[in-house]
C-alpha cells in the first residue's frame, strides 16, 4: 500500500515539476547529439509531438528513468505524456538552433606572396557544402534498435565553403610556427570549429502499412536516393569557422565569418 501511494505521489510530483520547470538557456552552438537533434526537430516543427509514438520516444531520450518507471501504467503515463507536451511548449524557444562541428587540419607551407598559411591538403576546405554526423544510442532506453528516430543527420550549407588557408602576416605566422614547435606539434595540426545555424528542416514522416498504421523509422519525404534518405537533412548556414592552436580550443588563431 505504501509503495502504491509513493508511486502515485511520485507521478503527481513529476507532473508538477514538468509543468513548472524553469526553461534552460541554450548555447548558441550546441554539441551534436541525438538528444539535441531531436529538440531541434521539435523546435522547427519537423516532429508531430501530438503523435504518441513520437512523444514516447522523446521521453525515452529525455527522461529515460521516468520512462522506465511509469510507462507500464497507462493512466500515469497518459498524465506524463500531457506534462511532457506542456513542458515542450514552455521550453521550445530554448531548444538548439545551431551546432558546432570540430575537426583537425594540417598546415602546410606559408605563402609569402599571398600572406597565407596554406593547408597541407589544398582541398581540405575547398567546396565544403555539408557535414554528416552519426549519433549513437545515448541511454539504456535506447538499446532498442527499432527506435523510430534516425541516427544520421546531414547539415547542408546554403553556400559552399572555400578557405585555402589562414590569412596571417609573416610575423604572426612565424609566431604560430614557434608555438607549434614549443608544444611538440611536429605535424602542425590545428583544430577547426565550424559553427552552423539551422535555417530549415523538412518535416519527418513515417510509412503506413495496409491498415494505415505507422511503421518503420521517421524520414523526410523527398525524391532523393535511398542513401540520402537514410540521413535527416538540416538546411544550414555558416556562422563562423574558428581555427585554434590547441585541442581544448582556447587559443584562437583566426576566425572566418562569411
């Protein structure tokens, strides 16, 4: 009896917490993850949160412990579904609209004529127009491979990116080279952070079987190939591309802004 009362109290308390939670402030550029991508899909109206399958999967990603504890009770879970929807409505303006994507790049030789510290691979940042990110199952709730949320996302730029190297004066390039030598960075590797703003997401849909029941994974209804259908497209634009001396990205060398 005490256990039953505790569960009822916990369910009621959960509803109150979800309804009255103070909205968190999102960073301008978030770390790519399934959890963040799903929130972005919600913010851009690409997910129908009135669909119980979608709100259930949202709960599995956002509130795994709550999902595991209450989903077996239809009545309590119905309350929690409503509370989750209300929480989304209250907090949707804090959901991510931008992401950063990080990679390493190797510097080549300094171009004295162009005053440019060129990249070793001249094609490294030439005509770059998309970034494909594969997410993974992040919680115990997500061990089920039949999840309806896709795992691969493609951030597509509105204009291709072309950066042949770092525009540095000779003295600045000499200083950078000295820093790399002092830090035993013999391969002259620097870090690049692409800051991307999302501008549009085509809504996600599911196929239906002969009985009009939704089946399979969510996808975008486009005329693209099966390979491209496997990823969710986020139309994006570059906010900035930042180059750093160190892996922790605290020593900025140069920032490109279109």
